[in-house]
C-alpha cells in the first residue's frame, strides 16, 4: 500500500484550530519572562565585571527551579 503525499495545508489543518493555537500562544508567552530574565541577568552581571564562570554557575543554579516549575505544585 502506498501512502499519498499530503500538502502542507492538510498537515497543518489540525493545528490551526482555536484550542491548539491557544495552547501554543500560552506556552510561548509563559516562557518569555524566564528567557528575558536570564538573558538580562547574564548581561548585567557581565557588564558589572563578574567573570563567565561565576555567571555560568549562577545560571546553573536556576536549572532546578526551571525544571521543577513545569507541572507539579
């Protein structure tokens, strides 16, 4: 049996319904504050003169917080 090739429109059709679009927008918007915070924090720390190893350590400390806040309370 040969599978027919589907167009990009047919493939994307389930994702352009209201619920998947809302989930996508909520997911994207929930990640922006953390990315902005970490990006500006590393910039400010580097600008003040803190070395890259210390900045990397500080960002590494936030990893458990990021992974723990993704689902459980």
